[in-house]
């Protein structure tokens, strides 16, 4: 395996010149696409409200504001995820991750879930990273457990939760426990009932050209992943903005008094609002009319199932996978949040 890896990616040395060449090539390959995406965001941010005022449609201005907020807060983490994904796919040894994880898939799932604590990113970053892990031979169940846990239990998210809920360490503990339990449970469910035919990784060009180095393929994969995932991020953000404008807030107040309705309501809101996992705790804390368990459900479901995530997963693994995976994850996340909330809150 190591010989095949070296043949596919011939070495050029590991000095500072190679690192500089890597950065230059990444900018050259991804610069045009990044510029186009950033230009689209700038048009939505600055020209959108101006057009809305000219047309006397405040709803359009509000739509542009929500759309821009979702894309801008997710874009840096999406770039981080594609950088990590390209590095995993091209710069790491072929069997590195299979050596680090336990040989037993049942044990690899909780280990991969706990490893999600080391990647301080949002849910957008976890999708391309999970894709690269699967390509590197990691069992899909473990990669999917990592995909779910990374945006939910990393230190940045837990610190933000403690700030949003001052003097309530049990809320931080509840979020950590419910999120990790959900990620592991979904991984085990995939291991038992999942079908690899549902998991369709995106097709890339085969890196077999002998005259191209690992650095070239790193830049090429970065360019591909960023533009590919960025398009689905924009689609998910547009869907979230449409919901925010179409559904009046007064319609939600009728559910606050019922504990049986408030939990599924906030679980649905977490899917459609697409709040970044680093910020969702502050949104949850502002929902003063809802129970602590409902707020916990909002924070557990959001990083694992939302419209932009479903769009990203559809583009990376296929729609058949995204629909099945998001549905079962939503059910497990709501169930785990209710159980943990009943126990700790």
C-alpha cells in the first residue's frame, strides 16, 4: 500500500520551497473560484438591500441579510474543512487513520466520536473531512460519528455554551453528553443497518499522473472541494433565509407553553435556521419562553442536521444518503436530548 501511495504521489522533498510552492498553487487553483463566490456574497450583502429599498420590499432586504449571515459565518469553517480534507486526502500516508483507530469497527465508532473534540470548526467543515476519512479507508460508521461530533463537542462550542448559560455548568455537560451519545449511536446504527450503496462519494480525477506531485493534487483537491461544497452551502443558506422570512415569529409563541410541542418545534427550527454551532448557544439562551430541555434539543440537533448540512451531504455523498442519514440523526438527537435533559436538567 505504501508503495502504491508513493507511486501515485512522487515526492519532491519537504523543504520550505515546497511549502511556498504549495501555498502559491493553492491560491492559483482556487483563487478564481473563491473570487466568484466572494463576489456573489458581496453582491447579496451590499446590493441586495439597496435593490430591496428600490422595489419597496423590506422582506427581500431581510432575506438578503439572513442569507448573507448564514453564508459568511459558515464560509471560514468550510474553508478550514476543505483545507483539512485536501491534506488528509493527499498529504497523509494511506493507512495512517486505519492504524490510529481500533481494528474493531464497533470500537472505532466511539473513538472517532470522541476525536471530534479536537477539530474546532462548525458543521460545514466536518463534511469534507469525513469524506476524506472514508477515502483513506476509515470505516464509514466511524467517519460519520466524527462528522456528527466534531461541530458539537469541540472546545470552542463548549466554551461558547458556558458563556451563553452563565452559572449553568449542567447545560454544558448536558450538551456534551447528548451530542456525543447521539454521534456514537448513529455510528452504531449505520454499522448495523447502513448500506454502502447509499454512500456515494464524489468522483474525482484519479491522481495517477507521474509528473504531478502531492502538492499539485493538494491544490487541485482544495479547489474542487471548496467550490463543490460552497455551491451547496449557498443553496442551504437560501432555503434557511426563505423560512426565516416566510414564517412569522408570532406563530411560534403558541408552542412555548407545551413541553410536548416545544421540544419538536425547536428541533425543527434548528434544522431550518442553520445557525453556526459556535453561535447557536446564544440563540438558544435568548429563547426565554422555552424549557431547558427544548433549548438543549436546539443545540444538539443544529450542528448535526440543518438545511445547509443536508445540501452539503447531498453534494458529497448523494441525496439517497443525505435523506436517510439526516432523518435518523434527527430522531436520535431529539431522543437523546430529551433523555439527557430529563436526567440533568
